[in-house]
C-alpha cells in the first residue's frame, strides 16, 4: 500500500509541475512578414507612435531588403521627425527597387504624403 501512495504522489507531482510551467508560445510565421510589419508600422504612425512604427519598418526591411514599402515607411518616419529631405532620398531608393505596380503605387503615395508634410511645414 505505501508503494501505491508513492506512485500516486509522483504522478500528482508530475501533473503539478507540467500544469504550473510557462505558457507555450505558438509561433505565427504569417505575422513575421515584411507586409505585416509595414501594415503595423502604418497603423502605429497613424496613432503618432513614431519610434514603434520605425521599429516595424526596420524589421520589414531586415526581412526583405528589397521590399519597397518598408522604405516608404522609413521615409515617412523621417518626415515625421522633421527630415523631409532625407525622406525624399529614402523614397528615391524605394523607387529604384520597386518590383510590382502595387509597390510603385505605395512609393507614389509616399511622395504625396511627404509633399503634404513639406507644405504644412512651410505654411
């Protein structure tokens, strides 16, 4: 009988150890894409979270150095930080690496946004 109690205590202890361990983190590779990080970055920019948006655009660029929308986001961050000319330079890089019509459209929209920023600063 004591042996049975030891076995039950051992099983109960194992269950407690497993149940009280850290939560399992499930990786979601679909969320770690350049497009998702750019989307997150634009959302953060809209809420005025410039540094957090910058981090998202940098992550997108690190995942795909040839992803033009990441450069567009970085250019907009530069514009929000007051470096509008630097933003235009970054957009020129984006224009050179544009690979799809959607990316070209994103670059054009970036130019438009920086122009609006420039006119707002000048007025």
